[in-house]
C-alpha cells in the first residue's frame, strides 16, 4: 500500500495529522486554553515522555546514605536545592532518592534548553503532574501560547495543591536551563501559596532566580552543594570496587585528590582503568587531557562559554590560587573578578576559596593548559612571567617564585628570593624542601647575576656541600662588588653575609663569623623595617651561626648571649624552628661544659619539644640535644641510655654539622667509653681530631683530658701529667680535670692550688664542684686530715645526690668507700621528699605504653618511636595520650620523670 506525499516530502497522512493538531491548537488558542486531555504542547507537538522519566542509575551507581539522609529534608521544607557542577552526580542522587520513596507522588520534569517560553514550561510542568497521577481539574487548562502564561494558572494550581492531604514532590532537573525571570517569579508564587501540598526539588548548576535568602532565613530550604556531593575516599573506594578495581588506600586518596571527589571524573577514570593490566599505575599516570574527561569538560563547561570567557579560562589555567589582580595580569583585562564570580555561581569548575581567591578544578585546569598549548603555542611562559610579576608586586613570594621558575626566568626568580631577604628559608622552615626542589631546575645557565649565584651557594650549603657553596659564594661576592650603590644591593650583600657566617661556622673560623654578622647588622639599616620583621629566620640563623662559632672559640659568655637571642627570635614560628632548636641545644651543651647537668637536661628537652612542635625530624634537626642528654646520662651512669642517645644523634641537618657538633660527639663518646672501662676505645673516639680553621681551646683541653684519663687508666700518671699544658686553666671544668691528673700524679698540693686559682666553686655547676670537692677530699685524706676529708666527701655526696650524679663518685676510686659509709644520702636536701612513695598511676600502664615510655626516655621522637615499634605515628600518639592520663602528667619530660619515680622504666 502506498501513500501520497506532499511537496515537502512528508507522507500525506502525517501532514493531515499535523494540520488537524494545529487546528485544535488554534481553536483552543482563540479561547486562551489548551485541552488538558490533548497530549500535545502549545506548538501542537506531542509531549516528550523522556522528560517525565526518572533517570535509571547505572549498574555501578553507588548509593551514598549520608546524601540520602540529607535529601530526606525535602519532605520537611518547601524548597530543596541540589546545586553542583556538571557531572557532580546531582540527577542520579535525586533519582535514586525518589525511586526509594514509592509511597510518594513524585512528578519529574527535565527542563528544556535555554530560551523556552513560560507557556511551554508550564505546559510541561502540568503534564509532569498529570503523568505522576495528580488529577488536574478542568479549570486548570494547558497554556495555548508557548511564550506566555497568565497569572490565573499558577494561582489555580497553587489552590489545588494546597488542599492535598499528602504533598507532591516536584523535581525540576537541569533547572539552570530556565533563565526567564517571569518563570522564576511564577514558580516562586506557586511555591509560596501551594504549601503544604508541594515540595519543590530543584536540580541545577546555578543559583535559581528565587529569593533564596528568605527561605534560608526561615529555615525552609534544604541544600546540597558541590562540597557535599564530592566523594569521600571511602565512597570512592567503594565506587572503584563496583568497577572491579581494588586499589590501595594511598592510590584512592591520590585519585580523590586529583578529581576533588568529582563523581564524573571518578567514573571516567575508573572506566579508563578497568581493562588496564595495572589499574593503579594507569590511574597514577592518567592523562586527563587525552581522555573522556577532557571531552566531557570541554563540551559541558568550556564550549558553553562565550569566546572571551573561554580565553580567560585558558589563560588563568596557568594559575593555582588567584585573585582578580593576577587574573587580570595574565588575561590583559580589567573585569576578571566579575567573570570569575559569574563562573563560580554557575558551577563552571571555578571554585571560590574565600577572600576573593579562586581556583580551577584540578582536572579542568589540566585540560585547559593542554588546550592553551595547542591554541596558543609559546604563550604559556609569558603568562607565567606576567603572573610572577603580579604576585611579586603583591608580596606573595611563594607564588612569584613558582611562576618565575615556570617561565624559566631564573634571574627574576632568584632576585625575588634574595631581595625579599628569604635566602634563609633554604635552611629552615616548611618551605626548605620546596625551594631546594624548585631551584634544582635552575642549572648552570639560569642567570649569571649575583642573585642566582647566591641561590646556588645556598642550595649547596643546605646539602652540606661546603666546598661547592664556598666557590659560589665567592663568585656572588665578586659580582655584587661591581655595583656601586650599596643601598640597591643591600639585600644581596646581607645574603652574602648570612652564607659567610654559615661557612665560617662550618669551618671553625670565629673571626669571619663576627665580621659577617657585623656586616649584616650594618646593612639592615638600609632595608625597610617591615622586610626585616617579615623574615625573623634571617637573624635567627645569623645569631645561631655566631653563637656556635663563639662556642668553638671558647668565648662561652659571647656564645650564650648570641644563642639566647637566637632562641628568642620568632617564638612559635615554623620558619625559625630550626635555629631556635639548635640554639637551645647548644645552650644546653654550654650547661654541660659548665657542669650543670640538670639545667642541661631541661634545655635539651625544651629543644626536643621545639622539634616536636614544629614537625622537624632528623636529619632536619641539629642532633645536639641528644648529645647533651647522652652526656647527662653518662654523669648519672645510665650507660645503656647514653649509648642509645648517641646512636640516634648520628644524623643532623647538613648545614649544622659544624666542628662543635663533631667535637661534642667525639668527647661524649669518649666519656662513655671511659665509664665502661674501655680506655682504648675512648682514645680512638677523639684521636682523629676535628678539622677546623682555628683551634678550639675547650675542644683541645677536653681532648687532652680524655688522653690523660686514658693514660691514668693504663697506669701512666706521668704521661698524663705531661698533657696538662694543653688544658686551659681558665675554664673550671678543665681546671678540675687538670687537678685530678695532678692528684693522680702525686702532686696534691699543686692540685689544690690550681682549684683555688680557678675559683671553681664560684663559676661552675654541680658536676664540676662535686669533682673539685672530691679532689680536695683526696688531698686531705693523703695528708692524714680525715675529718676534713669526711666533711668534703659529705658535701660532695649531698650535692651529687641532689643532681642524680653517680659518675663522679664512681671515678673517685676505692679510697672514698670508708667515707661513704658515714656520709648521709639525701637526694633532695633543699626539697625534702614526702615520707610516702609517689601515688601510683590511676590505671596500670599497658605493655605497649611502657614500650613507648622507654623510647621516650631515650629522647626519641614520635616518628622514631613509630618506626622502631613498627606502628603508625597516630598509634604512638594514642599510647602517649593514655600514658599521660594514667601518670597524671601533661608533657613528655614529666612523663619520663614520673615513670622513673614509680620504677616503671
């Protein structure tokens, strides 16, 4: 059977049917209504049933209960807003929710493209209600005009819905396509007057043109936005499992971070990895710009924008976080702020992070950068250069450095770092590793001015390359000296002074360190005060270098002054953590050298606490505090603990491995060997010496005393006495050591005279004065004055017990034993102990908690304890928290002290 055709090629039957449909429309249009029983829209076309269908979730859909529970608020509030970017999972979330509510009358409408008229919108809305089973009376007729609708229709519909026993849930999907203000106004009228018979759910990418502030103020809106729609790592893992992918937690966290939990991104990544031989590697190396993710974002986001906005997005893709100023700089326009705000409101993958700062979604930025290189070859470096200049002008140094490096403009980048007085951040602070990595790309051809040479010198010195750093520093000095205007080069010259002080410290050249500090202080007056104040790490490092150099020179008073200032610079700031920690540790070393073990221990633990607070870990810290604690442990004859502390003090920051550290390690190791009865090993510890430009009087004297102690232990008292010219007599500890040698060599009168001249009791701490008292006691004993000897031994024992010192009494020898039987054993005569023992813990410590406390007593950090016990850092912290509670303490050193009092260690 054939059918005739019209001239336009359509079958005649179809043509007649269309004519009859248009005739019906025209007839009803004359009356201003549309037949509600006629399933055609105002254009006379059949309604598209797909627009009323609730989308079916895919097999791999993941129901997220937290979002479903939040959506339950739609049953209690008139308005629900599910607002998120393209592919955020909005539609499937709502579709799954309504499918799980079969008892509810749900009308679903997927709105049409932009520009549809009010008549068409309301015709489809009424048809959606009718399809869902909501009866519409004859007085609610379908609009006949596609472009407009009278006020009577929303009013009648509101009256109808407000009288219902159960509310209708009306879902308008893709509501961002509805842009006509009159539609929004009519819909708001319906929503306001249909209560409580209507629950409106808007699924949209943009803020609807409704007075949302009113609903928010009244608590009448349920909102789910992008941040809540984002997948958590746990949800992402379950989604990937639905695709047959079982990944490690680290891999899941990585893909969530890269996609920011974006639902479409996760699904597309999962699809790309399903058939890969190594899914984890596939996701790690996933190239967003060459995948379905790129196609999705380009079609759904970029190509929806006008040409000018597309160009802006391409250009700002080189930025990470940015405000209007850098955005204008890279785009060359003045209205970037308004455009960015609009893109954020429309959920176009431009996120506002607060205070006028924006960022692009990582995957979107990655794709945009790839298109930028394709569309505008060679433009990317210039955009980075513009951004670098803008950020530098705004005082945002990290961003300026990053973009300068990306532009390959190393002269600019190095100058920005040096001129900002931030060269010290190579050595201290949270950005030290970032700076080292960034400037490692500079190479030898990255600028030949003084700033690049200074940066190269700093990079080498921070790695412990003293020779290479010194060569670069000399080159920077030469280049800087070519400029006549000192004010213009003040920051560069101060950078030279800082590195000069460091090299002087590392080479043991105290005078050069003094000169460098004087130069820096003089130059600082040429720079703005706010610049100096903005970089407390600069002078903290400078003073720490000076203090250590003075300590090496034996200028203990000068060293204490400089180190005290360094320890007080920038309190609590992460950027000064390393010099503060090192200064505190070296102050503790000075206390050890002056015979004050109790104060040394407190300062060393304060340094360790500084390390813990700032997150420093070996080899970022100095390691000196562990040497100090080892020295204190030797004095208390806790030799196993001393050995463990020395083992953990082996690593330190490369820029802090100076002669003081090396000599301190050697001398304390030698003291431990002597305490263990190993004189040969003690000599081996100090015999190599410490190379330095100048000889340290205290290191030389202490080394000579170790050698003399070895001779005495091996029965050569005269050889020991022959070493005494090497020992400085103006240092109380060395004077007492020399007196002990003279006594052993049979010269007690000379020993006592030496103690008198050195005024030991006036200038030294208990570890020195106890030994001095014992030297005098032995001299009195030899002279037959047992009464004087007994008084001196009693005084020494009392003072030793107060500080917990055992080593001086042990090394005194067998002659002291008769006097010890009559000497009182008061541990704390100035603070009498309670007659009862310390109260027990509120709860018995577990075995694991004791394990943690034992390592705490060895001054191990949280990270080191975790590694030693093969547990996580969080587990260690939990054990510590429980131990603190049980011991009724709040700090590490208090816990160790209390545990010792209770014999738990």
